[in-house]
C-alpha cells in the first residue's frame, strides 16, 4: 500500500552513476505534475474501453509497463473488506496456463476444496474434515507450478515486478527489456482474461500476516487505524484499512473474490501505461490483439460502486479526538477533511503544505529550530477519489508536552492568515513545485506509476494540469482555502503518548 | 534474476522456427488469433545494444578536470555530480570519521557568503536538491534542479565545493547526533557482522576496519573539517558528470567560470600505499591464523554468517583473468539464474533465508571474496559445507558449457542497464576517469565476456579462490562446537563483546582469538 516502486529506477541510476548518493525526497505536497504538456502522453483507447497511455523515451533499454484497475478497497462491501488487496496477491498465482501442470484436473479439485470449505464454515464434516481438506490440498499442490508467473518474467530479464492496492485502485507494474515487451502483453492479458485464484485460504494467512506487519507491529499503528476510522466515519469506505478488517478477512470466500474480480476487473475500468523506447505500431497492434480480448463491464459495473458525488467532504458528525499510548516518540496530528483528487482547491492546499513543510518551511523553522519544541514537524496532504485530508504532524522534542505542541501547530495555521507569505516565500514553494513536477516525469517507472495512479483516481491529465494551477495560486486563494478547510474548530486530533501498550509490538 | 533469458530465448527461437515452417503464426497458436499458446513461444527480436561513444561527451575545465555531459531535453531538469578521490581511508588514525564528516558538513554548514540558514534558504528557494556525502574512497557533491535555475544553482554548487564554511553550531549538532548513534551500534547484528568481519580480515587498526570512537569525535571540530577540506579536496583527481536538459558547451563554460581556477593540493592517494601481494596484508595484520571460525554472541534467533577471505587488487584493466573472474562469480553466486550457491542451498530452503556472494576485485585496493548467509543455527554447518564444496568444485572441474553459456548470457543481458539513462551514461564515463578505467572496457565487454572459456574460469578460480584461507564469522547464538568441527577448521573461537562507546572488550573471560 505504500508506493515503494517509485524511486526504483531513480536509485538504480544513482548507483550506476558517479556517486551512490541518496537524494532525500522533498515533502512538498503529495501531488506534483509536470509543466505544460511536458509528459508527452499519447492516449489509445481500445474498442472494449481499455485505455493505454504511451510515452516515448528513446534509447532506454527498459520499458516501464503497468496497468491499474480503478477500484480499490473503497469499492468493497462492508463485511467483505480486504478482498481488493487479496486479489492483488492472488493474481500472482497465474492463470489457466501459467502456474499449473493440468488445469482441468486442478479446476475439479478447486471445486472439491470449496465444497469442503462449505462444510468447514458450516461446522459440519466432523473429525474427518481436516484430513480430507489436507488430502485435496496436497493433490492441488502437486498440480501447481508455484512461482511460475514471476519466474517467466525474471528469466526474460524483467525487473521490479510489483503491485500496490490502496483505497481507490490497484496497480501492477514491471520493467522489461524493450525487445521482450510482448511478453508483458501476453502475461498480463492472460491473467486478466482467465485468472485462477489459487491457494486462497493460504494466501489469506499471508495477507493477515501483512496486516499485522503494517498495523499491529508498527508502533501506534492500531491507534492510527482507529483514528482513520473515526475521522472518516463508519459509513465512509475509507474507514477501513486497505488491507481489510481482521474479522472480514477471516470470512472471505472464493465467491467474494470472483465477484469482485468479475465486477471491477473489466476493460472499461482498466488503464495501461507503457513508458520507454516503444515501437509505436507494434505496441498498438499488441494492445488490440492481447487486451482486446477482455470484455467490457456489464450494466452493474457501469452503475459502479456507491461513490460520493459530493465534494467528498466527511460529515463532521463529532469532534474527533483520540489519545492513546504508544511505544514511540510522542506525537500529535491535527487532521482536516479537504477535497478529493483533482479538485480546484487541491493545488492551493499543496501550496499551503509547501509553505509549512521542509527544512526551511514554517513548521520546522518555528517548532524545531526556534522554539525547540518538536523533534520533527511535517505536513501530509492526501486528495483521494472520495475525499481528501490534510494533516499537520509534530513529534515531541525532549521537553515539550503534547498540549503545547498542538497549540504550536494551531498557531502556525493562524499565522498563515495573519502573516501571509510574501512574494519570495510563495515563489519558493512554486519553484519547488516546478522541480518536483519535472521529477515525476524523469524516470520511466516513476512516470508510469504516476500516470496509473492519476488515471485510476480520475484523469491522468491532472499530471499536466496540476502544476499549472499551482503556479497561479495567490494569497487570496490561500486565505479562502484556509477558511474553507483548515478551520481549527473542525480539526480531528490524534495524540500518541509514550507508554507501554499491549499489542503494539505483537 | 535476470539470468535465464538465454535459455528462454533459445527455446523460443527453436519453437518459433518450427512453427513458422508449419504455416506461420496466424494459424499456429492454440488461440487462433496470432497469440502463442505459451509465453515461451513468443518470438523475440533481440535489439542489439550499442555502448554510447564517450568521445563527444567529454569536455574539460581550464584546470584539467574532466566533465562528461549527456544532454537530454526530455524533461526540464538537470543533474550534476562531482567526485573527488577522498574518503575514509585517508582518516588520521586518531580522527576516524574526519573525511565523511567533512563531506557531509560541506552542505550543512553554509558556504561562500551565506551562513548555514541562508544557504538552506537559497537552495530551497531555487527548488533544487543539493547534497554532499563521503564514502570509503570517494566523496562528492550532487545537484539536481529545474533547468530554469541552472545559473543560480551553479553558484551555490561552486560555493559549496570551493568555500564551505563549516559553521560551528551546525558541526556541533552533527557531532552530538553522531555520539548518540554510537551508543546503539551493537543492536543491529548486520552492523556487528560488518565491523567484526573487517577486523578479522585486516585487523582493527587497518583503515578498512577502523571505527569511529568518542575520542575521535572529541578531536574533530569546525576548524578540523575546514583544514581537511583545504588539504584534500582539489581539482586533481576530480571528475564531473552532467546530464539532463543542458547545452553541453554552455554548461561546461558556465562551470568553468566558477570552477576553472580551482586549485588545490596535489591529488592524494586514495588509500595508504597498497601492498604488492594481498597475502602480505592478511598475514601481517592479524595475529590470527589464516583460516578458522569465529563467533560473536548476539541474541537473535537466526544467525548471520560471513565466509570468505581477502581478495585481490586489479593489476590491469586488461587482465584476462578478470573477465574470467566475472563469469566465475556469476556461476558461483551471481544475481542471475546460474548461482550454484543459491541452487545448492535451496536444499536447505527453509533454513537459509538469504545468501549473497561477491568477489570484488578491487580497483584501488584489494577487494574481498565474501559469501553472506542468513541461516538457522541448526542449518549453518550444512550450509557452510555446501558453500565450501562449491568453491572446491570450481577449482577442480571445468564449468559445463550449458552453465557457462547461461552465466555469460546473463551478464551480457544486464549490461545495457549500466547505461540505462543519460545520468548513468555520464556517470559511468566520469567514473572511468576517476578510476583510470579505459572507456574501451565497455566496448569490449560483450566480446571479452563471450570469449571466456571453461578453462579460463577454472584458472581464475585457482588464482582467486583459496579454500585454505577461508575465515568464517558467525553472529548469533552460541554454536555447538562439536558440529562445527566436521568442517576441519577447528572449534569456533569466541570474540568478545565490546563496549559500544569505546570498542574495548567487555569482561575478562574471553580474550580475542584465545
């Protein structure tokens, strides 16, 4: 769920370059884009509605390739959460061709295994049930070619095979030598066309393990998950984590997986991206030949998930305040409900984030350097498909208490109103945005990932639009947006205090 | 990883030809739509990769500093790196860390007529990323930014290289943070393994094994950093790589206006004079026997293990054994599909979590032959035996053709990635200049790799691998002495725990190597 692939090529290049120096990513806003039309994206839409975004990068030996499905955990039904992420795992298992020694026999056994699972869930079957399940699973194992999907890629010299699921989407990426690009078309269309969800019940354990790693074993992870749930409100699909709720995961069945896949993994909800030295004609031909086989979603899919057409504003039903103990550095987070992806106010919020964050930003200057209250201070702005959030976060320094930190953060918000940025300060943030926008385009894999995410969130063109809008932001815009979204009275507060917590390190 | 291409491709070609003879692709695939029924049947056309020509990319500043420029206007961004042959190896023995701190504080302590805050502010105003860092044998400065601000960014870059101010308050804060981090250096078993392994190979006083002590930090201040910078950083031996949205002639002229008159002390040797024969170092530096097993107690359920010996220093870039060594290393434990060590240890699959092997033939100092294992204590001895078997087998038997072919293809397949972006093209050629590596090394790479024979590999194995000099270091729970005896290297010798601050042995029960 974190995007680990983005700096892959960048760091590889740095290593291959003169100095293996890591360059720290700057925390200016969470969304950046290129300057006007700089991305050079060519759009190709197949008859079935699947969109291909093609970007030429002549001379590059590797092509960054990927596709995204425009549905993530927020499309899940309450009680069936975790299924989107589970599918991301299961798609690694292959298809009717890849990952099997004899698919027809495997299919029959999978059905037997499901029937036994019915008995198990119904509490039927008696003492004989588990041995019977074990026997079927053993026969299934004998028919599998475990890891074949990844092996075929690595044998062809592909790198960076990865997949990510968040609230709004899943995406699947790889990098291939340009002469072997057709393999990507074969493999990806194959698993979309005739996937076989193998070892569902084993994979659920892997997923549960991942959930534990991401939430339980991170200090304060559970508290943050509870804060997310309260912040969004239990009706909102962002209230559950993208890995799903533990209780729901345990109840998931093959039918849930197949239903979600059938409903959302349809051509009209897919975007593919290729960035590299492309033979344009062949790529177009392969796209049609391989992915043209996928079908378009039915009427049900067109109706889609219950997406909130409103501005995505969370209903501030209550003042959310959560204070918990944590085996971590004490911290406070002030969070505000803001705007969804590509909203016209999102770039203004990003400029505000830029003013506050970074080594020479207002928060670090005031809280860390001048007042020595905080160990660190940062900002996070996350516009998602169904709503956004803006957070001010401070970790406490040696002498401060959290109440003081919270007041200090609020004071900086207030100071943005009282002492708006002058031309130079605003210019600084805009310059940073210009650089970051270009950086998003600079590596093929980074650009591919960004295009996949933006298109699945709404429209890849935001990549070009966003920095243009940001350059036009004025002091008046800042004031208006501060009033509209960053009203101290509507803040949600998370405080993590130092303390022994059962579960934090479980 | 990237390895088994060779086989896949060969199979694909064979199958493809058969199918074409049988009537062409359209009707051949099981799917009847021009799509092969299996991915192995896709017919790939190999796109030959040409190494870029370095000559048109090479420029020079007035003071002789070579500059390599790979222009590419795809994105309005440029990047510049400068490297000098200065690193940890040049630290005075009583001030370990001096070179690294000097490099790191160049960026953090202000430069030119800007104090630290003003420099930070100026860099952020331009929206550039500018940093400095030091390593074992080289240090450098990197800059990345929008091409709109090239001139202003170059001003900061030149100030940082020529006139760093090492502002005292910033230096003090950095030293304080460093002191704090020394206290936890026994926590991470990998850090312990690395430290003790270097000490075993070379002795604790060797520049390659020394560690920072509080006493060293007490002797370092702003003035010491400034003095080190003045004495060591200079144009001789320096190289520059530039890539991105620039015009080569213009950017070199702009750089020359700022750095062209840079003078400094003569290029220092990167390392203290290297001994002629690697054997000499190993024998002299250690009072330990040449081979053996050592263990360092660490409370982690798995163990970390290092096995190997000191390697060689490259005698020339033309040494045919060096090409054979690269192929040998790929066969033994490369990243590609052929890795004898990896496939051998797959038998102990669930007990060996990670295995990594490398044979570094050092360009500037002897490298090391190392096999790293992360392994359950119960499986460690078996894993070590397998590794030693494989070392001996390479010295004994010629590598079969199929395996040799796969290893060579694997190396050739990943070769283009060394030049996969303008940034790596400029950086690769600049590194050539830094190391004294001829550019022709790259244009010969495929031919020289292809020409390696099984006899060459065995000769390289006999020259570079020395089972009689193997040292083994185990970091983990106490090993069962009896089990380890079967290796014939004697019982595991305990190494003392060390005070994280002073690095002095703790307790009196175990003297080192006793």
